[in-house]
C-alpha cells in the first residue's frame, strides 16, 4: 500500500471511531416522514435551543460588518426585541418572515428572531428583480417583510403588493402607512427573554428559493432537524480531519509539524450572500454554535477581503472558488498578513485541481477545502480538506455521516456499486429537505422514498470519495449561482422578435461558467445583443442574463424528440 493510500485509510479509520457508541458524533437511525434516516443521538432539539445556548459567549465578538462590531450579548438583545415585536405583529409558529437585504447585521438578527418564534425565515435573493420578488412573496405569503433600501425600492415597483407588515432597514425612503423603521423596533427596553414557542424538529426553519426548471423558483423547506444535522455534519468532518492527522503522524506516514500550531480563536469570513445555504447554514450556523466571530462585507472585493482577513485574524475563508483564486492573484496578497488562515476554499462550484495545489502552496499553515452540496440538503453533501483533499484533488470528498448515497441510471434504476460505475447521484438522510413549498409535484419528482435526485452525474471510488463527472440538469453554475437554462429561455421567448432560443453554459475563467444563448429571429425582425440584454433586465436577475449571444438564421439543431442539441451547438460555437 502506497503512502497516499495509507493516509486515506487513517481518514476512514478516524471517521469510523467518531461514529462509535459513546462518541458525541454517534449516529442512530430513526424514522422521519416515513423514511429511515441517520441522525446524531446528541443533537439539540431545534435551532432555538442552539441560539439560546450561544448567549453563553457573552461579550465575545460575534458579528463584524465592515467597520461595525457587535458582541453576542448585543445581538441577543436585538433578537429579543425583534422577536417580541414580531410576535406582537402576528408572527407565530408556522408563520413566515421575509428577509430581503445585503449581508447586514440586521439580516442575522432578523433570522434568529424568526427561528426563535418557530416561524420560517424566507431568504429573499437580493439580486431578484421586482417580478421575481413578487413571485416569491406571493408564494411564501410572509406576515412581515424586512428589507433594506435597495429591496424596498424594488418592492415599490411591484404591480401589486401583498398585505404584510414592512420593517425598513438602513433606509430613509417614504414607506407605506403602518410600516416601521429598524430604529423604532430597537428603541424599546430589552425584554430579557424570548417569547415562548413550541417548535417541532420537523417544522420549517428557512425557505430558500432555488432557480426553477420551469421558469419559476421553488421554495425549499429547510427544517430545524435538517439545519442542526448539517451543523453537526460540518463539525464531524472537521473533527475527522484533525483526528486522522494525529493518526497519520503517530503511524509515521506524515511528518510531525516542526512548530506547534498556533491556537487561534475561530473567525469565519462569509463573502457569499446569507440567502444561500453556503453562508447561512455552513458559516453563520457553525459560527454561532461555536461562539466564533463571523465577518461580512458590503460586497465582494478581494482587496477589502484581504484587509479584513489581516485585521480580524480570519481563520476560515469559505466562498466560491473564484473568490479564493482572486485572493491569491490580488497584488495585496503578498502585502497582507494572511498567517491566521487555517482553511481556505468553499463550495458552490468545483474547486479546480490546480487551485487545490495553489492554495496548499500559498497559504502557510492552511489547507485547501471544498464542499459539495445543495439547498435541498441544508448545506453539504460531502466535504474534504487539507492533505485528504490534496490526495484526491478531483474529488469533492466522502458523504457526510447522515447521508446514504447511490447511483442510478437515467430511468432511476439503481446501478451496482463499483469504481467504474457512473450514474446520477442520489442521497437519502435527515438533511434532505421536507419538500418544495406549494409544489407537491416538484417534490415528488425530486424526492422518491426519501431519495433526493441531485441531478449530478458522479462516480464513487472504493474509499467512498465522490467525483462529480457532469451535470444532468440543464443548468449553468455561474460563480456559485444556479441558473436554469429553461428559465432564461422562457424570458427570451417573451420578446416579440424571437423564434427560437437555446441557452447553455460556456467556460469562464473567473466564474467557472457563464450564461450564453443562441437566438433565431422571426422573419423580418431585427434584434441586437445589447437590446436583448436590456429587455431581459426587466424580468431576470443580472447574473441570469446571457453574457454572450449568438444570432443565427438557420433553425437550431434538434434531436429526434425535438430537444435542442445543446452539447453539439456549444461544441460548434466554442469548440468544447
């Protein structure tokens, strides 16, 4: 057995020991919604329990936003005030509260106050246009809407506003009658306790919208149980790496460090939006549970990020891969102190093998890391870091303890396991969502007998490490954002000049993929690329608008069933 193989065996052994009886990470099987799933025996009952426990961190820094700083005590006081205010305005267990803003501290306060009441936080995509916002609000029917100035401006352009109480955040604009401003909500005395609430582990905690294959996004119902399990999955994956490292050193398979590692307080940087599971479930949640500091910025800027990494002694940077690449390539990289970093990477897109090695070489004392996951799994499906990632740089790691995995063919039939078996990856476990809000057919189509079809083509090696080979869904993964081609095609077809439209992904060095379109016009009509983009801006968020448009006079080639031959078309146009 080669050294690399021995190193991997230490990882697998550590994982097995951490799931042994008596371990804080021991799992057991229970039935949830009629499906047998693995859960952690020592898991908190719900997210309110986790939030209340974080009060013990007192005067430790919790939220840093640009040059603003808030302790756990300060945020807890704000959460208590907002929770009582929401309760007074009719928010009860089962209600929904929409949060539409940048990564402001108020987003965090709004989130925890909502969950503590047993209500569900609806994470509104901050890039949505007024029609997209209107759809999600009508679908989720929130009782209260908390929005910043930019989102309130878009709200004012909606043809019809549903009845909901509005709380304005960092905005001086005129508001509808009966609305409130954040300062008014926070002006009262701290009530000292949260309002009482009974919360079942399978109650909705969060509604996050995913891009829809039919042109409409779907509201994924994330539960308290699933959110807690994701936090513990993140913890056990980290613990496995640390435990395996000790085993490998003791066995002499890797050298012992020449210097004792510096013990540093854990500090997360969250450069991606909180309306995604990456920043919310995989950064905010574990930071809160661990009593760690989490750093937010107004917008992504690698130079500003490096400044804050140095100033706040960030230990864990987790964004989409392009962000790590931009940090390493930035001229300030060599001028800033990044020695605090102990992990760098993230998810939302595959971390390219060259970037894995560049992070390992450039970041002293820190290892590259990645996670593969979905909104529909509350966060991560797999995770891997440090030398275990370097050993298998094309893999996204093994599945988390609370998930079973299998591969199926295009018809949904199980495929036999084996190193050469390639199929659609399906997962089952306690982190799979309850379903899609108001979409029973979409739920039944994606989740069968508890098995979630990820839509990704994968293979699984003998060590259980998963490799994503291709994507089965007609989707572009642009900088961590899912863009469904049919949604963009639907928007293009609304233009009176368009006869045919075909949307697909093209390679992009910074974003991984970008959106492209081929358009055939109706006879006698004209349309330019810029005019089409301007038209689409009224109905699509900016990241969904094609970066490249080709116009052609011949019909778009199709197969026998009438579907566009997208791969052949893409190869014809860009050669790959």
